[in-house]
C-alpha cells in the first residue's frame, strides 16, 4: 500500500462549537491506483485529501506513506516529503500570474536544489506530457483555464512524485475542457502514476479505478469505476 490511513478524525473549532469534518475514516490506496473521492459539498472531501496529502494534520489517527508512519513527522520533515514525493493540483490552478508556464513548472524544481540542466529537462518534459510543449513562454493570462490547469498538472508531475493529489481539478472548467483534464489524468495513470482526486461530479469520479463516497465525514459507499 502506498497510503494507509487509520481512524482519521479531523475536528474544526468553529464559533461556539466544533465541526467533525472527518469521522474515524480508514482508507488504503495501492501503488498505481487512481482513487476518486466524491460526495456532496461539505461532506469532507477536501479535508480527507488534505490529511492524506500532508497539507493538514488530523485531530487523531495515523497515516502511513509507503509503510512509514508520518503522523509524528515534524513540520520540516513533512514539507520535505511534500516537496520531493508528492504533487498537488487545485481547483483554481494556484499558478503564479507573473511567471511563464515554464517558470511556474520550474519553481518547485529550483526549491529542490536540482541542477539547472536537469530542471530545464524535467520542466519541458512535464509540459510536453500535458501537450503544452508550444506554450512555454506564455503567462497564465495568455492561457485558457484548461491550459492553466495543465500547467499546474505539469508542475505537479515534473519531479516524478509518488502520489498526486487533485482537489476538484475540473470545477472551474466547462465540460469539454474537464474531459481533456480527466484524459490527462488517465494517461498519467496508464503510466503508473498513483492519483487521488476529489470531485463532486459523480460522472467524473467514475473514470477512476475506485470511487469512495463521503457523507458527513464518513465513507458511505465504495465502488469500482466504470472503465474497470
Ligand atoms: P468538501 O470538500 O466535501 O466540500 P470540506 O472538507 O471542505 O468539504 O468541509 C467539511 C466540513 O468541514 C464542512 O462542514 C466545512 O464547513 C467544514 N470546514 C472545512 N474547513 C474548515 C475550517 N478550516 N474551519 C472550520 N470548518 C471547516
Ligand atoms: Mg472541497
């Protein structure tokens, strides 16, 4: 198993009370698996993704990445693991407006301290994989929403991460462009990439190998994707 989550609970303090956004969730993800997490707005999808992706810490429970319990990792150890081994894609692309497509993809590689020839090669390869080989020097404002999302996917995969996490990657896109993005995920998956994707669109979730449905912070359903 590449991810094992045991008994994950995440509570948020809110005003006078407390919200239990995740309740004792157990979940495993196999190496090379494409897992989709679906459910209604507020069901806890992003909260679960953020715990699995080490972007947040659970109130209780344990997470193992490749059999290593990362629950007790320090912030620095977690940051290191995120930068080197994980990749992230968000609904709003989260790319920097003043940097070109190539520079956006280059940035995390620079932070990793790779040498400049390797950085250039990895960034160009990643942009090629998402069919943006001809858009290296465009600024985000000179790209469509779908193209901006492909830049963010290139950035997420450029360092060959063990797992990519995507939170509603198609939520800002029309249905035609959404399908292009899903196709990119399917191609990465075919190459062996482990993917965990959140989407509230049931129809999009079914492109994955396995779909889990959340409701009120609990997994209420688990099914195989329709392409299986
Ligand atoms: P989803 O991604 O499925 O829409 P979320 O994981 O964002 O759901 O939220 C689950 C629940 O936790 C919701 O009730 C939401 O309002 C609440 N929540 C999420 N983030 C916070 C936060 N930072 N502080 C307080 N409540 C939060
Ligand atoms: Mg969400």
